[in-house]
């Protein structure tokens, strides 16, 4: 680990390396010296471990050259593969150099963009420098944010693990320019959006005519809660509803766009008075509605679906005449705080507890409170009090008997289904999650756009699937899907036991399940259907009860969906596998050509030796 003294020596050696070969001390060389010292003073010592002084000098020189000429508010992005003749150095990595005004979310946004494109960052230096410029020319550099500095700039140097093509370099530079332009738009307009929240929070007399007083107060408190660093405001747009009857439509108010929604940025939300968003807002209990834009991802900060906040605009008669739309992201505090700290959510929770009717302080009362506290926050924002009551009581019943369970509800706009799947944690794995996702997609005729897994001190694992509906909810049989999920969760030996009992009866089936339940390898589990395993067990049972040693059995068969001329061969043999060289010549003489072979070792309980199955 490079500690501070080693870092200081390394920087001094880099300064010496920067002077080598330079006979005169020009202003340009002095600026490079100044830049190098300031640049690495802001880099953590551990990040410099393993670097050579000349390489650090080379990086600082490249960054100094890239930032030497920069106009006010200009974003400079360069993505390239260094070449010795052109750049003075060559490395087997793509390099990204960025110079920009210092602002929040730069590194988060860059890292998210890299991850989205499947790129891995090998080296990242990100010093903040206070600079002075003569026009656009760099004149003076100081490390960090200096008081009264005329300019504070962000310098980013990245080496990727990959080496991209020239075309991929151009595309990456373009995408970084777009996302960092969004960062500038969001941060520049942040104060304007906060001011907009202040004005929106003032609900006039018309709101009281269409909302309960308690709901209005919760709505105001919720907006105040968001303003208190619990929501990252990224964009704003105002809509007005014009016309009457069938000709009524929603139109963005010209000049209202802020942040990432500037410049008429397209957003498939609230387009038309009959749109799902406007219909849900009209029916909404509160003056504020929270929506998850499951297919519109934030380009700033975190690459996750945007959280949209719709605030009603009503006239003096209480009629809905427009809406304020804010887009952004809830901060981590919203996902970690108690539900009692989040207005509107706390109202739902209190009403759910009261509706359950449990006596305060009893086991069921405390268990229900705990369940509601652990509920995904996105669910609590979307679900109605009525649905939350049924959902929470259903989860409460799982505490008594742990099992696989499905709880599903439609979002207020009818566009996606939230599916909470609970499964005993010892049965949860990636294979189950993938199979469950596919099952839900088929059952709902939709597409899983997101999932979130919770594994904590509970005996149950929880997966929240968000399924985008292609053609509405249709006929969704939640009970039938839950039954299928239960079957997916069963261990292989458990499913085998059920089939053996169906085939052989309870006593004989249970006996065979004991003998063969743990006899097969995981490779066999993944490749062979349970029905075929039952057939193999018939053959194995014959061999187990045969007194002859080194018993061998052969069986030709065809799969139901096999192409014409495709046959399968199984060879059963005791003790050791049959060499493939002994099998292939026999098949060749019979006019068959082997395409593949998979050997499986089987160790029945109570049997002294292994039996091998060759599936050819």
C-alpha cells in the first residue's frame, strides 16, 4: 500500500521525469509542473500504488494538454487508444479524458454509463482543481476547492480494462457527452426546481373542495419531505389540460421545462387527458402521485428507473386542470428510514394496522408492524391501502408456516404488475429466480423489467419482480402461478419422491425415494427430466437386485421431439464407466454416428458400488 511519504516521493520523481529533456524553463513547462503537483495531491495514495514516476508524468501531461484550452462551461471529452507516434505513449487500454466544471454526480454518472455499456474501469483519477484562465487558456492551477477561486474544474482520467475499436471510442465519447450534459442541466436548474416545489406546496381553496383535509396535509408534508434531501430533483415539466369533453387534451406549458426535461425532451408520460397517468392522478386520493417509470432510466447519478412525482393543478371549483411533473430519484434515506418518517406512506401504514384490528402490544400487532417496516418502499408508494391490508396479512400468515407464496398487485396506471415472491431461503437460488421470472412473463404476457432480492435475517427470501404488461393484465390466475412457483422451488429429490409415489404408490415410492433421492449428481439433475429418471430407476433396480457382477444393460430409445433418424442410447454399467472407445466401434458397425456422450455416476443408498449411466 502506498502511504503518504511514498506518495510524496513518487510525485517528486514524476516532477523530475517531467523536466527531463527540457533545457529551458518555459511558462508552459512551469504550468505542467504546477498542474502535476496539484493533480496528484488530490489522488488518494492507495490509487498510486504500483505506478512508475514516468507514467504518472505522462498521465498528468495528457490531462494538462487536454485542459489547457477550455471555454467557459465547455465540456471536453476525449476517448482514444494511445499511439506512441501520435500521443507520445502507447498502452493496451482505451483512455478517457474529461474536463468539466466541478458539479455533483459526475463520477456516479460516468461509472453508470460505463457499466451500462459493459465496460470495466481499470484506473480512475478524479482530482478537483481551482484554476485561473486567461480567456480560454489555462494560466494557474491549485489543488482542491480554493476560496474565491474564479473556476473550479473536474479532471477525470480513466483507463478501461478493454481496448475499444475506433468506432466504439466515438460512440462512448458521444454517450458521455450526452449524459454529462444532463448532469449540467439537472444541477444548473436544481435551485429553480426547489423554488418550484415551494410554490407547488401551497394548495389553494380549490384543493379543499376535492380532497380530504388530512390527505391534503399529508400531500404538503410529503413535498416538504422530498425537499429535505430525500429526493434528487432531476427534471420538471408543467402540463395544462385544455378543451372539453372528447376534445380535451394535455399540453406541456411552453418554457416550463427544467433539468433533464429541457429542450422538449421526450417523455412518454401524461400524453393526453386519457393517458393512464392522468387517469390515475384524477382518481388519486392525494394531491400528489408517485410513479415508477419502469422503462425510463435516469442518465444522472444512478442508472435506475426514474421516480416521477405528479402534483395536481386544480381550479377554484376543485376540477383537475393540469399537473406539475417532477422526475428524479429517491435518495437512500427514503429506503432506510422508518415508514413513520414518510408522509402518505405513514398514513397507509397506520390505516392498515388499524384495519387489522390487532390489540397494541400483542405478537400479531408487532409482527404486522415489522412486516410493514420491511416492505419495499417502492411498493408502499404504489399500493393502495386496501391492497396493502391484504398483502400484509398474507405475509403475516407466512410467519407461521414458511412456504412459497406470490402476492401481486397492479400499479395505479395499469401498466405493470408488482409481484412479491417469498420462498424459504434455503431453496432460493439464481436458477429459481430466472425460472420464476420466465413463469411470470408467460402468465402475465409481459416482460420483467426489474427485480430486487432481499436476503436478511428472515427465514424467507423475498424477490420483487416488476413485470411490464404488453396488453393489459388479462386473465391472471395468481393461485395457479403460485402453485407453479411452489413446484419450481422443490428440491430435485423432493420432486422425484412425488413422482415415484404417484407411479409406485406411497410405500414403495417412499422406499425408492430414500434409495435414489440423493444418488444422482447435479449434472444429472440439470439434464434429465424427472419422468426419465423414473425410467432409469427401473433399470437400476434390476441391476441392484441382480446377483451377477459387472452387470451391463443397453437401451435404445427416442425422445418425443426428436428429429427423424435421431436415436438415443443408454448404457448402464456397474463399478466403473465403460470406455467410450469400446462403445463407438459397435455403433459405427450398426450404421450409427455418435454426436455426444454424457456419463452420470449413480450411488444408490445401501449399495456398495456405483452404477454408471452413459447417455449417448
